[in-house]
């Protein structure tokens, strides 16, 4: 099962890296994992750049998550990206097979006219959350997150 999640994460990362003018932020839970994640990303993108006819342009920032609560982690990620100077920001799940560059580009395009975009998942959650401008603290207030 671990291979499935790794392959999903790699697919999502490669799709995100192909979004034009994208700065890729990778958030992780445990500081002890940072070096391993950094090595994994370097290997992933060096292989891709060597085999892809259109290698992605990479600007990767790694950040440790700051909360146990999923909603607070997403708000924190959106705020981190906004504080880095990005006016339109997306948080996507790393376990979404089939999430494409086109879907992310469409979400960013919608953020030109909407303050929030959501990609609804079949389980009632979201596979994508996008914001424009200031991220409000209570964005996910009252949301019960699944634990599966």
C-alpha cells in the first residue's frame, strides 16, 4: 500500500510542477522526515528532467506542518504560501490519482474571480482547496475530518 501512496504523491507533484509559474510547496508532518523527503524530491525531479520532453520548472519550498488538525494544517499552508507573496494558492491532496495539471490550472483561473475554490471528493471532503487573498482563520470551522 505504501507504493500506492508514493506513486500518487509523485504523480500529483509532477502535475503541480507543470503548472506555469508555479512555486511548489511541500508540507510534511515530522521534522525527522525532512532530509528523506528532500532526497526523494531531488531523485524524482532529476529522473523526470532526464526523461521528459518538457521537464517541469521547479521552485520547491519545504515546510513543516504546524498543527494536528487537518483544517488548521490547510489554513497554515495557504497562509504560508500567501505570506511568500502568492495571491492565488492551492492545497491539494497527495493521494489523488488522476489529479492533473489542467485541473490545477482551472482552479487557479477560477481564483481570478472567486475568493475560494473547492474540489469536492466523493467521501465528502476536498481533494483541492484554493484561496485568493487573505485566508480567514475560521475557513474550516465546524468541519469534521475523517480519520481514514
